[in-house]
């Protein structure tokens, strides 16, 4: 089965990456005015607004929310589950290594970073703590070395940990609100915030979890007490204030900061007083922002990432900011893998409900920086075709992508999704089988909705199978006519529920939105709809139904949309349906 550059499966050899013609995965957001607000600053006259799901409407940085990185727990499998060993007697399973001892034991081992030897490791520990082992001459068995027999081994050592590469970001030094001496003027039905000593107002119903453009307008109190238009919030959380020189601001980490667009890098940067500007990336949500990777200090990781993606002939300096399509694809790969590692290895995040994870990962980045050492280990192993080090997760781009919230009426802005590589699954050229299914899909009349829908589903199924995901059968009822479109499992065990849609044709160059329908009394893909589907025994008693039910009850169900454009381009993105409640 052909492997793609973004496949979650490791392999010793990878084909050259193939990018969909005419589609360059950019790092830049959709800068259009599409409203949503992130504010209610500390000095405001009203408390911070909370959404219907009780989550904050803005990213917050708390000393208590997210602890530092926690070591992952090792899992020891039984001997019967291990694959056949190599000629040297080495077993690999889920990125872990096992050896058969001459005593008849099968033990978990890990490389000693100082000597390069295999050493025994307890299943609950991350570092090697047991005796070193050596191969018994002429066999595939291994033996523990006694202390007397141990001697220095001259082997290459692991790359030492380099500590935190990112600066410690003090966002208070980027605060431009100047709110301390601004008088309060409460206005009925409005929330207020301060930018550079001026108080502004926005509809009290406005929040970043449920964007409505009619509520996104910013107003200012005039001399006579009346409110007058003064700007608006964009859906990406950017504050645009009107005036002779329109200015842009962002509310992040509890402060209001001035931002400007770097036209060379095509990225927003956070401006401070006497401190270096912070270049920003999309975080876990369209309206959430995080610092970009420290590119000037991770040249080795960039080089290895290019190898993984097949860009072996590329040597441009990404830290200068001007990126080719291959540079952008490489950047997104590193960004998504880094976010996945944070979520997987930090216990508080891994055990948190899905709805909270993206926010917690963003907070973690602002407080602790990126896990460059773990990222280096993960990507270099994939580049060399080696088993991943103990405790490092297999790459799954769906874990590192941002989540897109439903808009009013259960719709999703696919144009924004398409223009921001952090919001959708990495694109690449179709495999031969995917191309065959694409041609079949294109040959079906668009009015034959049932047949075209089935062909569309087959395209997504094949794409996921080719990329190493495990399709879980079932989840439907009424002879397969109702229920879940696709349920599948990722390489780290995450359960995904995918709703497949066609994007309606448009008379403009922009992609139309896709909307969830109402079924069983609820919007598709919201938790109540999922539970209603599982109320049908035919769906609930299937393998897919059981997996979805368990994931839903534990808050670990990831929901996705697969939206197919009229030209056949497929967009897969994570969704949050809570705004429709």
C-alpha cells in the first residue's frame, strides 16, 4: 500500500512527496473581516464572558491549568503479542524494544544515552535502570552483564538535551491597554474593554465560541453618551479599530496587544515596548494564537523533517521568513507534531476532555515553549526509518491540527479552513486507487445524490486506509442508511467520527460553507445527536458504535468533517459543535 509523506505510519522508505496541483498549504490566516471576540479585560466593568460549554471565550494562561511535561507511561506487552524478532533477536512493538534473555525471559529494553548499550527498563519508568545486556555469541539470545564484566563502550551518544530554546514570553510587556486610569461607564447589554486608554463596547452576547457577525461590531461611547461604530472583531480574534490610521490588536494571554502584519513573512507579529516582536501562528483554534517555532535554532530538525517529507534537495533558510510551498509543508509538519507531543506526553492534557485540549496545548506553549528535544528524537527516527524512542507518539496530524467551531446555524466556513494549513489535514497527490475512486466520483451526475455520496465516502475511506488509520465497521442503522459516516482509530488509539459532505457550488472564487443537518431532533455531530444514534441498537452494538460510545462517555471523541469541493479537493478538519447548543 502506498505511503504518503504525512502518513502516521513509519517506514524505512518513503516516496517523494506529491502536492496537489494548484494548492499550496499556507501558514497565513484568512484576514477577511469575519468577526468573533476575545476580550473582557481584567479592568472591565463586567466579569469575563463564558460560553455555553463554560469554557473561556479567550485563551488564558494560568499557573495552575497546565503543569510541566510529564513522562509517558510505558506499556509492557505479553510475549505472544510481539512480532517476529530480527536476526539479532530484537523485537519492536509500538515503538518499544524487547529482547529474549538466555534465562527464558522477554524484557523491555532501551538504549543507554551515554554508552549506546541496551539496558533493561521497568515498564513504569522512562529511563534505563536495569543491567546492561549483551548478545550471546552465535545466537539471538541476550544475557545480563555482571558489574565486573562491564566496560566502557565506544558508541555514538544521543544528542544531549538542550533545554528550553524559546524565550520566556512576558506578555505583560506587550500590554497596550493603558486601562488603569480609564473610568468605568457600564452600558446595558454590552461588554467593555480598553485599548490604549480608550474604552470600547461590544454586544454582551458576542463570544469566540459562536461567531455571529451582527454581534461583532465594536462601538465607542460618544460625548453625549450614545454609542457610535468604531471597528469590529474578525473571526480569527483580531480587533480592527477604525480611524484615520486603522490599527489592529489582539487579546491574548490576558493582555491587549498591538499587532501588525509582516508583509514579507505574511505573518502577524505581536509588538511590545522595548522587547522583540513575537511572530504568531494559528494555535488550537482559528481565534487562538501561539508563538512560532524557534526556526533559527532548530536547523537540524528542519533538515530531518525535509527528509521525512522527501524534500532532500531543499536547503533554504526558513528562519528568514520567506517560505516556498515545500518550506510551508515542512513547517506545518513540525508544528503539528510538536503540538501532538505536548498533548500526548502531558498527563493533564492527555486526560482532559477533547473540548479542552487545544486550549491547554496553547497555554502550555506560552508557558513552557515547544518540546524541541522530543521533536528532534521523533522526526530523526522517522527520517532514518528507525523505531520511535520509548514513549514518543506516532505522528498523527489530526492530533496537532486546530479545531474549527460551528457558526450560527451549524455551518462551517470552509474558505477559512482551506486558506490555513493548521486548520485542515495535510494535502498530497492521490494514490492510484484514490485517483480511480476520484474519477468514478466525478463521473456520477451531481443530482444523483445517493450514488455520489457513496462514492465520496469511498474516497475518504481509501485516503484514511492509505494513511494508516484503522476503519472501524458499523455505526449505522436502518440498513445502513442512517447513523455515522465513518469511524476510525488513529495510531495512538484516538477515536475519530467523520461526517462527509459535499461543498455546494459557488458563483464566486470562494468556497461555500457546509452545514450540519438536523436529525433525531439535534444537529448532526453534536453530542446529543451522537447519543441519539447510539440509542439504536443496530448502531450501538457494532464495533464502531461501541468505540464511539466509550469515547463519548469519557470525553475522548474527536469529531471531523470531510468536505469535498466541486473540483474534488478534499478538506478534513476537526470540529466543535458546542456553539449550536
